[in-house]
C-alpha cells in the first residue's frame, strides 16, 4: 500500500529533510526546457501559438541540445521571461551583454 508523503517525511531525520530541501531547491534552479514550460503551466500548443510555430516544432526545440541563442531567447520570452547569458568563473560571474536584444 502506498504511504503518504507526510508519513515518510515525519520519519526522516532533520539532516535528511535539509538534504531533500537542498536538492529540491537545486532542481528548481536547473531544469530542461520542457520542465520549465510545465512549471510555467504552459502546454506545447499554447507556446506554439505565441511563437507562431506548430506544436511539433516546440517539441523538437525542447529536445535539442544545441540551438541559436535567438531561438532560446524567443522561447523564454514566449513564457514571459528574459534570457540572460552568464559566464561563471571560480572568482565570480559576468553577465555577457553581446546577446542582449
């Protein structure tokens, strides 16, 4: 029989709960495009309408491992966001302005 999450969580140590929360927060900061779209409560069909493309093109875009920055920027903007390109170095981060529109 399936157990309720609250029951499982109650049996976790404080350290295990903290670890689970850390992992959860990290997953919120890093996600594939299709999960980002779902988190924004958008379907491929609704995103396709905003982008003036068909649903199959959105599906293909979400599976790509390489794309133009302008394509990614348009995808993010269609969900109401803005794309920022940041270079991360051991001593800090730098926002790259070349790709800003």
